[in-house]
C-alpha cells in the first residue's frame, strides 16, 4: 500500500465479483471513501445490478455513477479508429483496446467532480489493460494517484479471494465457487474471450465460447445484401435509413451475427511482453472495415491510400499499447481525418456464411474513370505510346544494375 493517505478513490466498477472484492479491499486497506463508476459501452448486460451491488456494499447513492456511453464510444473512439482501417498484427480489430481510454477519461472526469485524489481499476498485473488505463489517467491528470489492487494485495489464489468475499458478506454467485471456463470482456464493438479452456493455442475453441456470432456453417444458404452510406469516412445509413453511430453498429452486429461474420482466433503479442491466445468476435466491425475500404477504393488518391496503409500499423500499435491520448496518435489522427474529406458515397455489401464482400461502390467524389480504364477505345486522355517512356525511365536503374552485374561476372 502506498504511503500517501488516500481520502477518496474512483473505482472502475463492473458489479462483478472481482471489482466488488476490490471495492471492499479499498475500504478496508486504504480506509478510503469509494466512488464507483460503471460504464455502459454496449456490453449487453443490465447495469442496474451494479448500482444495487454498490449500495449493498455501503456506497452512498451520490457516489454511484452509471453512465450510458454507447454513442460517445462509437462516435469519438470506434469511428475515428476505423477511418484508419486499423488492425493490430494484421488481424485484431482492437475492440478491448479502444474502450479503455474512454473509461479512463470518465474516471478522471468523475474524480475531478467529486474531489477524489485517486483512481483504481481491476486489471491484472499480467495484461495490457493496466497499461492502457494508467497511461490514460496520467495523460489527463498527471498527478493522480493510481491504485492497482492486483499488483498490491496479498491474495495468492482464487480461494483466498472467495474467503475475503465471504468474510465481508459480498454476494457470490453459485457458479463463481468453481473455475469459470474462460474470461470475457465485451462492448458494442466486440467480445473477447481468454484463459482457461483457451490457453492451449493448439486446441480449437469450443463452440460455446462464441456469443456474438453463429457458426458460419450454420448461417443461411441465401446471402444477405444491403447498402451502407458514408460521409467523410464515417458510416451514416444502412439501406438508406439514417442511424446514430451506436444504432448503426448495433445493426451491423446483428447482420454479422446472423451470417457468422467476424470470428477470430488469434495469438497476439501483448505490450507487457508475453504472447496470449484470444477468441474475438467483431461482427459489425468486420463489416465496417471491409465497407470502409470499399468506399475508399474509389474516393482516395493512390498516394493518400498507400500512405494511410503505411501509417496504419503505427496507429494500431499506439491504440493497442494505450497511447490514445499521446500527441503522436493525435497527429496521425489529424492526417487520417484530412484524408477522409471526400470519402463519401455508398457501398453494396454481401454477407454469406462468414464472408463479407463488396459488390458495388458509388460516390459523387469517385476517382474511377471508366473511359480511362476500359479495354475499348475511350477518350483520348490516355495515349498507349506514353507508357513506353514511362517504363524505360522506371527501368533505368534496373538496367544499370544488370549491366554492372554482367561486367562483374
């Protein structure tokens, strides 16, 4: 425990057993007043029990914060990330990573509001989330005190945690007395499953792990076709119906679920230095990524598109590692957002048994010129003979290398 006397701490509180134990531990170990913050990020759970659980554990009603952040989450975090076509290590759509800076921001906002001198989270000492939360805290409030119970307390086993819960009359669901088969983190963008039955990367994940998608082989035999409209890089409508950011992602999630879209079994490199195996489901995000690349394909200049693709891995690493509020991420975001000024139009999408295909694209800002590309004789805008000089100039250095190598042989 830190030497500094903590008077009031804001805890990121899910209402589950682990954060309930942390809540009581903060009260007993630090003798601090605890303020709970529960974020609705579209995890699909009823959040009123979290409020009731906090009351049961002695938290004052005015110290319980439950906020619906779904629209802010999608509008200000998910959509900006997807403008960059962000994937980590070529596959992962960063569903957990992108939620952490918003939670951190709200915790700091509440800490300022209630005059708290510390914040706390339930992330373990082996994972990435401790880094993401704490980098967010310090970026927004550099002198805040951070309490990370999993790095501080003396509990050595699950049984010791359960004993603490029983001692302090913390309700324990019957299934919590045994080992859960895997751990889950979820929000409106994705679900993430890790641990226990998933720890051996050589063993296929059991079907019961999947909660956001049906198996592709069980999806309908008839494809689903629909349109998505974009404005300045962000999706705004499905089948012509204007939707808010959260409502649009919810709709895409349902479409993806029904067609078995968005499953990923991944072994990734954690920022803290180890490899971990996770099973991710991102049905709506998988569709959105494909659709966004589809509208960019006719509206972005080649140079801008290729530069974005070069910048994306750096952007993805910054998000994954917790540097959302860092100046380099904001610099990249400014460049990415500038590139999206003309990314407006409509794509037609086909979903079929786990696959997402773009089958049509239109835009008032399209750079595609059928007259230029046609195999038939088109406009006089392109003279085939110009290609000869173009090729010779690009071949100049290659010819020079070949002549040198011939001399040396």
